[in-house]
C-alpha cells in the first residue's frame, strides 16, 4: 500500500519510527516532511498528506503531531478527506469500518510508539464496512458539496 506520512516538530521522531516500521512491513512510504525537528506549523504538513490522499497519490495518510488533534482538524479541511484522531487500535478499526477514514492522526507525545504501531496496523488492515455505513459516509461527503 502507498502511504503518505508527515508530522510537525512534536511528532517528528515518531514519524520517523512509523515510516521505518511501515517500510519494513512492505509498504511504499512517501515522507512529506519535515526533514528535522525544527519548529514548523502542522497545517502545512497536514495539507500535504491530505492533498496526496485526495489526489490518489497515496491510498492512506498518517499524520503525527503532539496530540494528533490539530492535524485532524487541518486535514479534514481538504475535500475528500476523512481524518480521524485515534489513540486506540479499536477506534482505528472503527474509523475505517464505519467512516471509511482515509487519514489517521496520531499523538507523538502522549501515545507510545508501540501503541501507535498497533493503531496504524488496525487502520491499514481494516476495510470499509459499507452497507448501513455507506449512506452516512455519503452524507459526510455531501457536507463539503461533493
């Protein structure tokens, strides 16, 4: 699977660990920055991953900041993106199954690397459930005029 990943300075270290983990698992990873832990603004990097996913350049996106909250808010401004801020693998699976989430946002400060890896695994392994959830996702997409 092709995955776009990015962070801000607070998530920089975790982003590197996750990118390596994903590559080791056989995924193609596009690291969209930043290249250091110098202070940056998270909306700039959320936009890069969200646009790559929305354009079909990546199948899924992973974003990491201090909490993951800011990244989710910013990524969800890009049409076609359904980003979920997740701190638990079960919630990651439900975000995929029920909401067809295509971007996941993670905490680089409050969630362990081990837990983040489990979250990403659940996010990537779970498909969209369709069925009764399909109409709800269509309503979400309609909110952005699609």
